[in-house]
């Protein structure tokens, strides 16, 4: 579980990264979950957007993906959300205490 300070730090890092995923009308399936897992292992912090034709809101997509892969939701703003999961192999982000 992230503290407020850690969440704030991750939000500041997420400001500079582009959204690399889009959740569309096909929703969230095994393939999308697998892609998020691989991206989180490589980057630790991933930003995604939810298209207007999606069945999900950004908050719903964020929480469903976080639960499916064991990641922490960092923020949901508008149609974008950010997920964080500490990498087992490529730890890059050092969280404040």
C-alpha cells in the first residue's frame, strides 16, 4: 500500500511519461492484462487512457487492472490513469519513506 507521499512522488514522475496503452471498446481481456504486466515489469510506472467508446470509465479500468495484476493505482484524472508495480528484476524507482 502506497503512502500519500509515495503516491505524490509517483504522480510527479507520471507527468512526464506518455500514455502507452489505450483501453477501448474491447475492454480488458487476458491480452491487455499480459501487456500491462510486461510493461510494469519493464518500467514500474505505466500511464494509460480510456477511449470514449470503452465500456469502462478510467476509474473502473484502473481498479480492475490493478486487482488483476497486483499493481497499485496511483492516480485517475479524466480519461487517464497511472499504475505502479515494483519490478522484480529492473528496479528503477526509489520510493520515499
